[in-house]
């Protein structure tokens, strides 16, 4: 098979590992920078143009779409779908997962537990919003934030009000979320491929840091999920229509709570923590479907 990895940087760990996994299983791999693609929209002959030439004979694509280029990246994925090319992440699922508010609404409708969350349209009554998630401390998140950026822990109600008012003045949309004290700066990343968990790790924030993101200096180690955690991760990925997903959860007194579902989860942390060939699992998923 000819498999295209949509990535802006061929030197990234995840991109390199996918190329290795594709080639090790006897397929042909090509890395294509999706932001440099042109889209030819035509009724009978839709095409994706790259380097002045149409991309033909593509059997499958693996989208690695960064949050900053979601709009254009999704358009490229949608064009491949119009060309009847199999994709590990469908365009609509990508859009759903990138919208934090929409994804939270979909998850709760599907019976997935999440921390108590409030979204408001620049409300002036910030104090009552903080109270509605259980008071301070609480988490304040930018709707467009990624990798832990745009996430603030407000220790007091006064601090929470000040942060929300600052974001409101900048016309930045935020959600306010309850702080799960018992998680103690630790979360779980479950990697789901084709409806099953293929690896899981526990991420711990560095000293004095409530965010556990590896990009922010957190550490990762192998973890065995409970049955409830595994079911929650699979249900969350399915609810958003994602065949490949990194489901982030907190361990709470009322069970696992999903805080985010990532449609382009990195491979370095999960492969390092678990020692598993996660890239190979993604390629095997393609083989089962193409």
C-alpha cells in the first residue's frame, strides 16, 4: 500500500515512527506537508496537489494535524475522503475533538464522566460561575489551548475572578472547570486504536506544576488501567468518532473523568512509557480496513 503521513515536520518523533512502521510492514510511506497542499475541487475529479503534482495512488492517510492549522488540515483530509482514500482520522471527528466545548457536550451525552464544567459568553457575574463548579481552587482553560498552554489553576475565588475578567477583556473564550483535588497533579493517557486501548501511561507534573503534560516537564510511566478506565477511554473515543485517539483522564472519587480527547496524540511519550509499538498498531489498523 501507499500510505501518506500528513505532517508539517518529517523529523518529529511521531512522524518518523509512523514512517518506520509503514515501511517495516512492506508498505510505501510518504510524508506530505498538508499546509502546502492545494485542493482542486471538481465534481468528477477532486484532487490534492502537492509540489505542483496531483497526489495519486494513495491508499490511506494518517493525519497529524496541529491545532494551529486545524481548519486547513481538515479541508485536506476532507478532500482525500472525497477521493475515497481511507483515513485513520476522519475530518468530522477531527473538528469535533478540536472544539473543547462541543466535545465535552458530546461526551456527557454519551454517558462519559467529565469534571463539572461551565462555559459562558463573557458573563460579568464571574463569581457565581466559580461557585457553580465547586468554588476555588478551580481550573480556567482557553477553548483553543493545547499541550497545557492556556490552562490556569486559580487557588482562590478572587484569583479566579481576576483571570476570567482578564480573558474576557481580551475576548478570549474560556471554560471554568472544577479542580479534582484527589488527582494530585496526575492524569492518565490511554491510547485508543480501532476501538481498543493499545497502551496507557500515568503522567505526573513536575514539582509545583499542576499540569502533567510531558511538554511542560511532566514524567510518564506505565500503568495498568482499571476496567472502568479502559471502558471510559474506549467510549470517549467512540463518542467523538475517533479511531485513533489519546484520551486523557483524571482519577477521582467518583470514577475516571475525561478532561480531553486528542485526535493527533504524540507517540514518543506513550511508546517510551509502555515499550509498545503503537505506530505499528496504527498501521495494522489501516491494513484491516484497506
